[in-house]
C-alpha cells in the first residue's frame, strides 16, 4: 500500500507542476478549487464509510471505530488525502511566494514533517512515502534530464543500489529513524524510478486507462466499502 500511495503522491506532484507551467493563472482560485475538492472527498468518504461501519460491525483498520468517531477521520481510508491536502497547501504557498527556492523549501519542509511524524508516534504510512511528492515536482520540471539519466548505465546502477538500500529498511526495526523514515522513503523513490524506466521504454496507454485515470481517487477510496462488505460476508 505504501508503494501505491507513493505513486499517487508522485503523480499528483507531477500533475500540479505540469498544470502550473501550462497555465500562468493556475494558482488563481487554487485553494477553493483543488483543496476544497479534497476536503469534500475526505468528508464524503468518511461519512460513507461510517454508515457502512454502523451496519457492518466487523472492525478493521480501514474504518472508523464507534468510540473514536472524530479521530478516525484520520483513518487508513482518509490519511493520504489529508497528507495530500498538506502538500497542496505547501505547493500553493511555495510556488506563489518562493518559487525561486521551491526545491529546497519543499524538500526541507517534507523531510522535517516526516521526522516529526515519526517521533510523534504516528503510523508508518504517514511518513514512509512522503518524499515522493517533491520527487514528482523535480521529475516533471527536469523531465528530459531525468529521462536521459534513467536511460543511462549510471541511472540503472543508481536505481539498483537505491532499491537494495531501501529493502534493507527491514533490518533496522520499527523504532529506527534510518529504517522507518530514510530507507522506507528511499524504497518508495526507487520503486517510482523503476516504474519510470519501464514507462520510458514501453508506453502503457489505452482508452480504458485514460478514462479510469479521471476517477482513480474516487475508485481507490470506494474500494474500502467493498472490503468492508466482503469481510463481513466472509466472517459471518
């Protein structure tokens, strides 16, 4: 799941940057348009899942628990949208006011955020894939350079080494900053770069994929409803 969310963060950042450079007025109304839609999704899916949980009492990590109704808006179902909302706000502020220094600011804020989340005792998914968001911005804005590098022997070697290091995160245990934050993020970055290498050489595109891409967020969120129904049916 962490890898899939890492891909989502990467693609979101890539799309934000692409839209920003294609439309000089892109940031006009950004908070209302983009952030407002995310808040709408967070509340809608949370309430939908809560209704399903009421009629299907099997408790799983995907759904709100009745004794902690408000807190479970930050559940597995919604957490990545809330984190993405933070990234949207960060993107807006930095690209509007500190564009010339966008990379160091976004990387520094993201890195500080994941370290704080780790020491605050939040679950792994809150910090293990966050650094793929700045990667998406950098990749889009330096696409030709990144593509040439990934297509070179040095690029292959870099991805191979980073993948090996990322997989070593399992050796450090779940209380290690190096293992849980640095190497887990490196593992996610390596997975994204490996996928990028594949897509550079093999174009994956068809009308169905293009259509589903428009609704990928909604489809991802709604899958948990079906997981709840299926789990309840199996357990009974």
